[in-house]
């Protein structure tokens, strides 16, 4: 069911410092910051030849990233995003397999303007999984 690895997301305590490191030390193609108020984050995408890195920084007091950064003050891998062709079909099959979908269970529009859902990390070996319909 799952397709390509769309991105790996890393929560960072200093967005500019992280972007500068990927640009200057790693020589990566780094995008501009984008505010995602619906998700409580500011993101910067880094384009790699085979996937992307999504740098995540909290936006607002209720950001879902705040708690993560409290537990991981120097940052850390926050989630992985897999591509799916039909997000509703994928969701329903995963629910039938016992996996829990976070939030309302309905897809939200993600950072690429496409529908996304998140799956409970306890159901995936401790890893928060995002599905994006492509
Ligand atoms: Co993501």
C-alpha cells in the first residue's frame, strides 16, 4: 500500500541554525520557511535527490511540537511520511488492522497542499507515521 518515503521530519529548537547547517555544511537545497497554522508548525523543506527532510519548528503556544522539544531539547526525528495513492482507502485498511488514526480521523491539508493523516506512534514501533496522498 505505501509508496515512496516522502519526507523525514525533524523537530528543531532553532530553525534558522538548522537550515543554515543543511545549506552550508551539508550542501543541501533548502527552501524558505512556511507557516502552517492548521498544524501549529513552521516548516522548511530540504530537497534531497531521493526524498525530503522537513524541519519543524513550533508555531503558537499550542503547537504539537512544544512537548516534543521539551523532551528532546536538542531536537530529534519527529515523524516519517509515506506516500499513498488513496488516503481514505489507506486509512480504512489501517483502521481495520487495528491502527489508530490521530485527531478527527479525517485528512487535513498538509504542507504540500495534499491530504495527510497521522497514525499513532504506539501502533508503529514508536514512530509517528504521516500518510500523504499523492
Ligand atoms: Co510531515
